[in-house]
């Protein structure tokens, strides 16, 4: 088990972050992060509270209910068994003895919702024992969001496929527009889905095919009944999000802007140029920080991109974060590039993957540009998708 083999590394991180211990709590499978980290057998019953405490120094401690006392036997450490609520509290005091600062799956003021899996009552209980509860966010991404070499390769493979599909979409649009002068969004959507199926890809969210006013909706969804017709001289936004259909595969996510005509309107070109400037500045900021050996937080990258768009006069038109983590889920558990929807103060670390996708959305159209970035083990950055330099004409 990957987690169990890295106790020493966890303890090193705890010491570096001046945290006395990490208390991992779960009940009725409510802590998704605990579920993913421990990977307990699916057939065991988890109806009672359990705690697993990793001190910065010393032996891990398990606290389990008598009815389910064997649930954590596969993990290293000493076991304490409780039955009553009183013995639960005594057991907690025992396993955390000597520790003051305790990390849990908790986010102050719910600043990072994707880490907030411990209920307020349990946090209150730990605080009433005289402990300071801090977020385990930076610990979690070390063990839940860092990618193996195989996972990095799975992301690169699917990213190349998605770029290939963008080329296929361009060809299909060209053929359909030449033939009949129009094509429905939903027809292109289905064309993309067939490409996914042919290459054994899976996805949580359907591909986005949006034209003109629909491009102003970042999460636009088309269907057969509402599908808009794409004509000549239209703005089209394509977003493809998928991963290989195999265990532990990692998502890729790419957005591409298209104009179905020869002469792109200046307004589109100008806003696309602002967006690409924000995108590339965000990338260069991260790369520069790593080169200088200075930690970089998710919110700082968002600030860089957002400042460029704000200075261009479009602050109110940039309505989502600059980028999100990519993992086994489309929105993974490492740092997001976000100081709008959340204040993400997690560090960007090696072996993580994320999108950079600033966008500007007016009342009549939207422009978004996107790349995927991998932080390699040596702290260099690799862009796994092509950087769109200008709106593509068809």
C-alpha cells in the first residue's frame, strides 16, 4: 500500500510544516480523502468512527470501535479500542498525547471546499481537548494528488489524443460547412463522443461545442433539442475533457477557439490576445518561482492572470478561476489556480498537473484559452497540450 510505505515521509512533512500530527477521521465513508488514501476493502462495514493519528515523531496510532476493531489492521501502528462515547474521547486524548497542532481534512472558513470532509462537531471535539486544528490540505496533495510516472504518461497520452481530435473537429467543420453551409452543435458533439468511444476514453462532463452567444456560458451544455446551428462567420468554442479508460488514469482538458470564416473580427482577436497574455504570464510566473526556489501558491498564479485581464478592462468578465487541478477526477485534489471562487493557499508541488484557462465572457460571446501543465519531479514545467496562438479559422 503506497500510503503505508510513506509514513516516514509524512512525518518529515509534518516536521517541516511545524504540525504535531495528522489525525485522519472517517465515519460511514464520509471522508472521501480517507477513503482514497487508505483504500480499505470494499466489503468491510464502516459504520463506526475511526481515527488514524500520525505523529510528527513516533509510532502511528489507531482508534477503532470494538464492533469494527479490525478495520485498520492493514495499517502500521498501535491500536486502541473504544466502545462508549466516553472511551472514544479518552482514546482520542491517548493517541494524541503530547501533540498540540493537529492537521485534519478541514479548511478554515471553508476556503477550499474540496478538503472539507471533517464535520464541524468533530473539529469542535478536538478543539475542546485543547488542540489547534489546522488544514491537512498540503499533506493531502502530497499523497493523493502527486502522480506516478505511469499516471503522468496516461495524461500525456490522452492530451495528445485530444489535440488530434481538435484537428478532426476542424476537418469536420470544414467539410460540413463546404457541403451545406451549416452544421448543428450537437452533430459536432456526437462526432467528438464517437472519437472518445473509438479510443476507449471516458469522461465525467460531456464535451462542449458552443457557438456565438453560447460561448459566453463557461459550462454550456448542448443537446439535440436545444442545439444551435453553426453557420459561416461564427465564433465556436470547443472543450474536450477525457481520460483513458483504465485504472489510475489522469484527465486532460483542452479548450480551442475557432472562427468559421476568413476574416476574424478585431474584437475577437483583441480579447483572445488578452487571454493568451494572461495564460502565458501565469505559466511563466510558476516557472520563474520554481527556478528561483521560491514556493508558489495557487492564489498567486490566479492573481497574475487576473491582474492582466483587469488592467485590460475586463475584470468583471473573468468569472471563474484561472485553472484547476487535474487528477483521476477532472477536478483533482492538488492546488487550484484560484483567488476568486476560493482562496487557494496550497503550494504547487512536483508531480501534479493542472489547467491554465483564463477566459473573458461578454454579453454576446466568450473567449477562453487553455493549456495543461505538468510539474515534473525536477520542478520544471511541461505543457502537455498545444498552446493556441491565435483563433483558428475554418
